[in-house]
């Protein structure tokens, strides 16, 4: 009886993990085909507004971080979407206010291509600048290995982040990495009013590489902190970097809103 009571949860947990992996692989395979062939464009509904996209299910439909970012940004705000993925935040924030300017930065070649497809679908190319870079804290442009995960949501410059929750590294790309200061201060991009950061375990490096931008322009920062499945204290390190830059952290459920003091 005792042996069975210990074995049963283990078997159940393993079965659930396998089921999630199979479901995830199936969805990502279908999504890849849909983006490749552009068969189905559907309406995605978010707290910031509705738009068309090639994703096969409604994403960020109850996203409180997106809702707050939309609420605090004016109708003509400049918003940087760091870790833009396929563009759900960029699309929602652009369509919600046609005078806004979005700068979407995404290192994954696959996700950047999907982001561009969704921008084209919604005819918002005049509002959105897509940059296919990684962001870090090195003073000069460099390249870094980017780990493409079997779960594309986890793909990262950090191998540990890319292999959370049973995921595997499928490919390793060499991706250009710059600092946000490089982009804002030398590439003639507009100064940000708000910055959204969702970069898996890389937030501390991204923020260190944005020191001059944050000091000079004092944008609001909303970021999704990541700690599940990571051995390092990413939230603690992120908090320390922000506090060094005199930002006040306003905790939310699963994310922070950060304001200059």
C-alpha cells in the first residue's frame, strides 16, 4: 500500500507532463504551418483591444499587465516592447491608439518573422518598428548563442530558461546583441515613454544596458519577472539594478510596474 501510494503520484505527474509536451508540440506544429501558409487569420481579443493574427487561440485575453500598460500610456505614446515574441502586446497597443509608436525588439528569427506577418496583416507598419536583436549590457555590438526551445515561449539566450518545464533546446542560433542605449541613443529611435520587458531570465542585463536611456528619459517600465525553474535569483537581481537607477517598484501579481523616483 505504501509503495503504491508513493508510486501513483509519480506516474500521474509523468503522464501529465507527457500530455502537455504532446499537446504543446501539436499546437506549435499547427501554428508553424498556419504562419507559413497564412491559412487562418482570426480575431484576438485583449484588454487593450482587438486585432487580427495568425495565432490559433486567443492570447493574453485577460492580461492585467497589458491592461495596465495600455491604461498608463497616452494616445500618442512611444512604447518599447522588449521580448515582443509574435507581437501580441505590440499589436494590441498599436491598434488601440493609431497615433502610438511601437518599437518591437525580438531576438528569435522565427518569432520576428511571425511578428512581421502579424504587423502586415493589421496594416500597422507605419506605427511599428521591428528590430531583430537580443538586448544585453555589453558596450559594443556582439553576437551570442540563442537557444531555440521546443516550447517557443521559453526560447532564450539563457539555456536554463529554454529548458524549463521539460522543454528541450532544438537549435542554437547566433544572434546579434546590442544594448538598449545603443538603439535609443545612436539609431535615431524615438525616446520611450514606456518600456515593457519580458525576456525570460535576462532582465538584469537588459536593464543594465539601458542605464542612460532610463536616466535621461525616465520611462515607466513594466516587466514580467521570471523565477520559476531558474536557479538564480533573477527577481532579486532585477530589483537591485532598478533600485540602483532610482526606480520605485510597484509589485503586481506576476509583474512589476516601475516608476522613476
